C-alpha cells in the first residue's frame, strides 16, 4: 500500500474558523490521503474531515463534515451526516448547520 497524506488546506480551515462561534465548539481538522494498492489500478481517497463538537454538556451535539477539494482531485464538495442522512452541502450551508445546531 502506498499512502500519500494530504494536509488540510489552510485557506479552507481559516474560512471555517472565521464563520463559526469558536468559543462554543471544539473543532478538529483531520488530514486526507490517497491510498493506492501497489501493482493495481485501485485507488482510494480519504477525505479531509472536520469534527465540530459542542462544549455543552449534551454529548449528542456534534457534526462531522467530509470534504473533498482540488487537492484530492475534484471540486469543493462537502458531505455532512445530519440526523442520520448524508447530505451534500456548500461551505455556507455547513457554517449554518454548525452555528444553528451545534453551538
């Protein structure tokens, strides 16, 4: 296996941090990666991840966003797990979800 790590883009991180209520959240930014099986044409993309967790006493207030962008071979695409369903959204919608439901 050949694993190529991709660092979470600083510009995207700054955009997210400027749009959320940081004092009310624990935010983790996790790097992505390309994973290739040697001697095959099989390749997996591990997306960047952002974990938003409320600092309140309610342990169920969290949101995980999976992010794909040009570094990972495509346009900016964000998937969030919102109330048991997978949703594709924009950065603006992600910030609305976080500020409205997690903070």
